[in-house]
C-alpha cells in the first residue's frame, strides 16, 4: 500500500481555498510505484505508467483520403480541365503498384498511393468520358492524400505518462499496433458511512432513519477513477467502533474515505477516532456546499507511516462537491496521474444570487438556450445540500469565485458540467 508520512497534510490555518486544498493534497504526494501490463481492452480508465512512443508511422504508408482518382500533379494543365486515361485500379489493402506518367489511377479510401502519384481528385468532382477522366482545375498538389506519419511520426510521443486512458487513447494505441499498455496498479479505497440514523438500501427503516446514499455515491465515483472499493458499511456513532474500523482498514488500503461525523457536534466521533488511530489535520474548506472536510493519516504499524484518511461532510450534495475538489485530485495524484483542475466554461447567468466574500460557491444549474440563441444557466429552485434531486435534475455547477458577492441576470459565469467532475 502507499505509505504517507504522519504530517503529510499538516496545515495550521482556519479555512482553505479550493486551490490551497488542491495544493495540499498533491504537493508532496508520491504516486504508487507498482505497475502492471494490461491488455488494450482492459486499459480504459487506467493511468499510463510510462511515456508511449509511436513504434510505427501513423499512417504507416502514403494513402488516399477519399474515393477518387490518383494523378501526378505535374500532368495537370494549369487553369484548365485535364483529360487523362484511367490506367489502373487500387483498392484498400492492395499493393500500390506503379503508374505511368500521363495517366490517372482509380483509387479508394485508405488505398496506398501508386508510385509516382501525389494528388487525388474526389470522384464526385470529376466527369468520366469512356475510359478517360476529366479533371477540373484548381486542386492543390497533395490534395486528398495522407502522407506516412502525417498523424504521428515513428518515435514521437503518442501518450504521456500520467494520462488517464480514455476510449480515444485506446484508439490511438490500437492504431499503433499495441496490444498491451503499462499502467499503475489500481488504488484500494475503503469507504464507510457513520450515523445511527442511517440504514442500507433494502433494509427496513426504523423511526427517524434514512437510507444511506453517500456510501454508494462515493463507491461509484471511486470506480470511475479506476480504483477498487471496499465497502465497510455503516458505522454507528461510537468512538470505539470508528477507531477500530480505521485501524483494521489502514494496512490494506491506500485511502480510507468516510462521510459524516467530521464536524464538531457531540455525536461527531470521526475526528476523535482519527486522532486516536493516527494523526489528523482537520481543515475546513472555504466552499459551499461542503465546508467541513477532514484529512489525516491512519497508522499502519510502520514508524511514522500510514494510510491516508479523508472525511467528507454528511450532506449528499456536499459529498459530491468535496469529492470533486479534494478526493478526485488526491486519488489521481496517488495513482500517478496528471492533476488538472477542470476549466469552467463561460455561460450567461439567468438568475440573481448573493454570496459571502471569501468563499467559493457552487450553484446547481440547468442549461437552456435563451431567446437570442445564447446558452444560459438557470439556477435550480431548491438548493439545500441535502436535496439529491438538485443533482439528478441539473446539468452542472456554476462556480462563483471568492471575490464575487453578487450575480445578476446577464452576467458571465463559469460553468462546470458534471462530466468534468467525476
């Protein structure tokens, strides 16, 4: 398992900005060292462990980009139509063969260019006259052709280490003929919820009890990042139960992730349990929703070393937001991935909103097209941190930075789609 120093996340301030939190969770973090070779079909979502250099040119040979007629540009009449006999035919997968000067060759998309030819006319742009083709003027040399290495030259960097493999990256690796990739090992994350008021879905509800949704949200988000999840269930509001669960989970996991119980109430036992099982650098983020976030290290029995612990708030929307801005970059960095903060895209606000200065706020919105055709963001009417439908019925979040105190309809605001945060 990844081993962290006991002061890995030490922080002496009161409130952290989102940027400070990101720096705190990634600055001194060494990624897991273990790697493995996986088949290309199993590589999606994994972190590439080493730079991938192109073993061949892409494409590997000079070929036609369209169905049409391959010619020598030197055979064309400048500024006038050119009439050439059709002297051959090349289909995709066939050898290119040669061509004589003063002739055109019928060619198809992906077929190798015949020796000596350098330009292709699209079939819909020409006219046939028996066994001859009439070519219009105005085409540039090299048109509708793909030179060898046009996409990627042999030896060039195809994919950088630290990149999370996506379907597009899989396509590139496959096109280069690679059947396996070297990736970082999967992280192991233990997840549990705390609270006497919680029961798991499917169990009967007692008086004043709620179904636990946070544990399932976190497990789904973690799996999307390519990590393995151990579900430790629901821990009751007992100091000893939480402490013992932390101690038991630490040796076999890279991160222990909880929700609820990290505030300062009399029934919030996670803080004390973490301090008993390791060290805690309790912080509060200058963020809404989601201010109470705890981070620390649980002892594993090795001197000064341990497993990371992150405690998130108990409200479901706050769990999603703080996961996006704290846990996601932490897991990405620990897995050896490149951490990139999502880039908020400008949209037009269709709502008025006031907020406190010095705190970053995330407003759940629905995107619509305004009467003038511009994309605008409309605030969801119910914005409590416990309103789960405010996530399922919206498209993303509007990010309001710390200096902002007021938004008026028509203002430009930064929009983050949910797909960018999970």
